[in-house]
């Protein structure tokens, strides 16, 4: 069975920044990549979440419904991002006033784009 290693640190960062609690949402794209790149059935790919600090790994697989849910999530995310563009083909954003600024200091303190809000 093919194996793909998933970094626990990246999953944890994604959970903290996006509020996502399902490990499969982060890991499924790796199974999808194997499916498209090498023609492997994603259910035959063993994903391993490996935590280097703890020297521990957790193995799991994903099913067709999880892959479809991931596709739906990615398509929705793309649509959300494209909705902020005046011209998708040219990647031209809407006016700055269109974008809401986050008022929550907890969220703002972790933001990589703080200068935009100053």
C-alpha cells in the first residue's frame, strides 16, 4: 500500500487558523494527488500523520465520500476567493473598501497582513 506522510504541525496550524477539526480535510488532498498523479485508488493509500516531536505516527485511509467532500470544500473555497475579484481571468481584486477588516484582536494578532488594516 502506498504511504504518504502528513506533518502533524501543518495540520495543527490549519486547525488553529481555519477552525477545522477534521484531519481528513487537510490530508485528503494528498490522497487525491496520488489518485490523479499515479492512478491509485485513494482508499488504497495509507496516510500517516507523523508528529516529529513525539516520534509518533497515526495511520489512516480515506474513502470516496471523503474525497468528494474535499472536492466540494476546495471548489467552495475557490468560489469564495474568486468572489473577491472584479476580473477572475486577470486576478484583479475588488476595491479595498469591499473587504471587511477583522475587529477581533485575537484573530488580528495572528494575521500576516496586519499592515493592511493600519
